C-alpha cells in the first residue's frame, strides 16, 4: 500500500471514530436528560399525591356512608334513597333513562307480570326489579310495566297478558338488534322478541311497547310518528300490527 493510500485510510478511520464518539456522547446526554425529566415527573406526582391525601385527611368527618380505603382516607359516597341491593342509579322518574335500562331482549315463554299504574308506582316497581328486569311504556296518562319473575310489590295485582306492536321480524337477532338499539336511544320503548313457530322455526321480532290489550296497542300505533321510526330504522313499518307476547 502506498503512503498516500495509508494516510487516506488512517484519516477515514479517525473520522469514523470521532463520529461514533459524538453519537455515544449524544445518546449519553439524552439518557441523562430523560433520567432528570423522569425524576422531576416523579417529584411532581408525589407532590400531587401528598396534596390530595392531606386534603382528604384535613376534611371534617362525613357521616353519610363513608367507604374505607387501605390508606385510611375516607371518600363520601352519594346517598341514594332506594334499596341498596338493587344498585339502581336513578333518584327520580326519568322515562327515557328507564327505557334505556329496561331489558332489550325477551324470549317467548319467559315468566313475567304486567301492570298499568301511575308514575310513582311504576318507578318504584322498576327500582324494585332492577336493571334489565323490567320494561316500561307510556299508556295514556299512566305507565305499563312488564317485569320478569315475581311481583315485588305487595297489593299490586299483575296480569299475564300483554301486547306489543310488531314492526318487523327476522330469522337472526343481529338483523334487527342495531335498529332496536337506535329506537331506544331515540326514546322509543323497543326490544327484541324471540318466538318459535309451530313447525320449529325461530323468529326475532322488533317490538314497540307493552300494552294491556290489542286496542291499547293499536291506539299507540296510530299515534306514533311513522316517518321518524322509518328514518331511524330504515324499515318500512306500514304493515306493523299488535301481537300478543306469551
């Protein structure tokens, strides 16, 4: 190798070594920077935690249902004047919220009861049954409540006969379930009803409301905004009809 080539190779190696040294120093500096930032973040988090804990300790003792945590800090839970076992979240009658939290699926042959009562009793019945165990529909100036299982209210005599308005039916529940959810979100009392025909075929119907008889169901059907329902669902519901739910 000539002297010129040797000098060129040597200079190249020196440049590479210097470049690698610069990279190592840069990475080392960045690592130190990240460590300092992490330490500062930990200090800030610790200050926030200490501040929150000290505020919780300095607050006067609250008598309303305190919940004990391992740290000894007391957190006050809002008092709801309804049976604790049902864990129901509504403190006052809210028709749309009651619709949203009623059951969304009913199978033919399920044990149920049905009553038409005034608002306060309807709300109490929904609360007693709990989330997803009732279904509510406005019936004139009152409310029809269908509940699963046994009647929880003494002196309230229920019927085993109920009618709903069938909008459409499908051979699979997924074919109508999304539209039923859209109806509920819009404030319409709707659910999916599963039934089996005499020849063993299974159908899923989109049902609107629960009523004491076919006449009440037809009256409600004639008063609904058909165009709004069709706009929400995309269905043609001109052939809707009252049907008994068994």
